[in-house]
C-alpha cells in the first residue's frame, strides 16, 4: 500500500517477539540476510548489506510490532559514481586550462620585469651610473620600479663621485704640507750647518705643517666617526655649554664679541659634538673677520632652539652658498691656506647639526658679513 512494486524497495514486518511475519514480494531479490548489515560511520541510516548500500528505517506499528523498510541505493550510487567521474574530468580539464592560463599570464606579467632585469644586468656600473635604464611603455608598477632604480643609480653615482673627490682632495691637502716639510728638511740638510739662523725658521715651518696635518687627520677621523658611529646623547644645558666654550676659546683682541645667550636653554645631544660645533663656527667667524663684531645668539622659541653666529667679516658671494658645506671647499683658497683652514669645518658642522635633527642656513653678502642660523628641535 505504501510503496509501489519496485525492485529497489523491500519491507519486513516483525511481531512483538521479534519474529518476521511479513515480507514484501521483492525481499529475496534485494535482501538475503539482513542480520549481516553493517552501519556506515557518519550516516544515521545507511548500511552495507549484501555488497550494496541500503537506507534502512524502522517504524513502530503498535502492539509491539514494527516495520522495517529497506531502500537500495544502487541507482543513487551509480549516479554518484557518474557524477564523481564527471566532476573529476571537469576539474582535471579546468585545472589543466587554469595552469596553462596561469603560465601564459605569468609570462606576460614577468616579461617587463625580465626586460628590466636584462637592462640592469647590461649596465656598466663604471660608466653608466648617470644614464640608468631606458623605461619603455610598461605598467605603472614596472615604470615606478625603473624610475626608483634610476634614482638609486643617480644617488650612487653622486656618492661615488663625492667619495672620489673626497679622496682626491684629502690626498691634495695632505700632499701640500708633506711637500712643505720635505722641502724644509732638504733645506736644513743642505744649508743648516752653514746657516744656523735658518734652523729656527725651518723648524717652525715644519712644526706648523705637522700641526696642519694633525688637524686635518683629526677632522677626517671625526667625520668618519660621525657617519658610522651612533653618538651618545643626553639632556644638556646648551646655554652653559656655549658660554663655557667661548670663554675657553676666545682670545681675539681686534674683534669685539657680543653674546645674547638665553638662560637655561636645554638640548638633548652629544656635548662633545656640540662643543666642537661652537668652536668651528667661532673659528670660521674669527678667521674671516679682521675687524668688527661677532655676535652669538641662543634662544628657545616654542619647540625650537635657535643658535646663531653672525660676523661683520668679508662675507660670502651668493653663488658660493650652496658649496660652502662641501668637504674641502674653500671660498678663498689662498686666504684659507694662510689662516690654516682645511675646508672641513663647515662640512663637520653640518654633519653635527643633522645628527641632532637640526638644519643650518647661511645669509651672507660680500663685504657685509655672514650669519649662520641653526634650528634644533627641542
């Protein structure tokens, strides 16, 4: 009554004592021994029976009797197998096509990178640092990468050129006093015994040139340390440091000194480097001011500390302003050599200021004097 005649269904009814009393007509075709059924894990009503899968359900009929319905899953199993084969085939084909498309797309996307890499590999880093690589119409990312690489090459070229210039200038600056020492030594050897009066002059000249070499070497070492060594910084009274440094350094009689130092201006920094900064700027002002006034100013304004050294000396031409902080650069080379300058002072000063997070500017005109203005963060 419940199920139509179908070879995929079978029904068994058991009495109260568990004895089978009724079987459907298809029982023997489907079920040989229902006692051998094995329940499959993860499924509530699916069993393995007679080499087939069955859905087995029990229903109470009243008076202790129950009906058991056996549904063969053969057709569903065949459908699942066919579906699995179809899905596997489709997945395999899709995977193969996906791999092919990925390989093609990857090649397409990596071609610009490969071209850029090949162009980079063909660069002669000894000759082509300024030219860089030629960027064709590529994607935005590749274009940005190429431009960044060209910028890096340009900065590297500038760095190498600066290093070459530095070595050449250092060699020249060292060669000059050494040549002077050698000349004086030869003079002593040749004429020292016959002209004793030459000894004092010659020895003084040798001593001055030796001091010059020593000063130059110390400045070069200080520059190297500042570039490669992390300096120790602490909170210090910059007002007191400036006044104490000037008091120890100042020996000039022809030039008047004026100080406008604010009280208790504190700055976090390295005291040795800050003291050296004051000495460099004062020495530079004195060297190029024969007569007049040197004014040192220090004050705090909001979150900035302003330090200024002004003189009424010979001044600096406007076209020279951007060069004066380069190593070994001297505006008046002849005068600098006479006054003992090495061309490293302002370069060291700028390094110290930048290490302390500050900046330096210069205002100057020929014959009107020079003002060096420094601003440090509080």
